[in-house]
C-alpha cells in the first residue's frame, strides 16, 4: 500500500488557513517532551495498533509525524488499514524545523 505523504510547507499552509487536521506524533514520550508540533497528540508507534480507536478525526485528515518520516509511514498505514484518512509528514519534525519553523529544536 502506497502511503501518501504531505510536505511540511503544505502542512503549514493548511494550518495557516485554519483547515482542520489532527496531528499525531508516533515518537517516544521523551522525544515528544523535547519538541512537538503544537496541538499534537502522542501515541507511540508501538502502541498505535492497540490504541487506534483513540484517533477520532471526524472529517479532518490525520497527519502522522515522527523524527525523520519513517515511523510515520507505518503509523499512517495502521490508521489507513482501520479506515482513517491519514498522511505521513515527509521528513518528519526534523524537516519541519529545517523548512518551516527553525524555533523547533533539532535532535
């Protein structure tokens, strides 16, 4: 299954336009505590399959992110297999910092 990805600049455009999205962080709690996209929900990738019912996006797409965009592909696949419209943030929060918001710390 091909998982659709969204570029950080496109996500910023969507957020700036006030369009509804659910931001799902599939990193570990210590990574999320260090830096996270505002308003995002943390469900570590290893727990996502068992906690998929917690993701209630309504009509909003779910943007799944991680550090570099690898775990988020798996997370989006898990959600899509459950019938939830999900996209992976290409390049993860690291690319977000490099292309959109340099105030988000890199690690």
